[in-house]
C-alpha cells in the first residue's frame, strides 16, 4: 500500500471525523479509502475505455 498526502478543507476533515466519531469508520483514512473505492467503481468504464484507446497507440 502506498502512502500519499492530501489537503482537505477544515469542513471536509471535520465531516470525516464525524463519521469516525459515530462509528461509521474506524479512521479518517478508512473513510477516504472507501470514498476512493466508490469513485473508482463509478468511473471504471472511463478507465477501461482509456486503457483500450492507449493499447491502439
């Protein structure tokens, strides 16, 4: 697993912390990983299309 750094607004971070506080996630990092998984699942078609186009080049 790679480690990266990101910048969040205070409001976004506080909202993520609230999800941790209510027990939705074990950590802010886990919440962010879940959001990324959902984004990538949503965009998988775009990724696959791009990869197919690049294979023709």
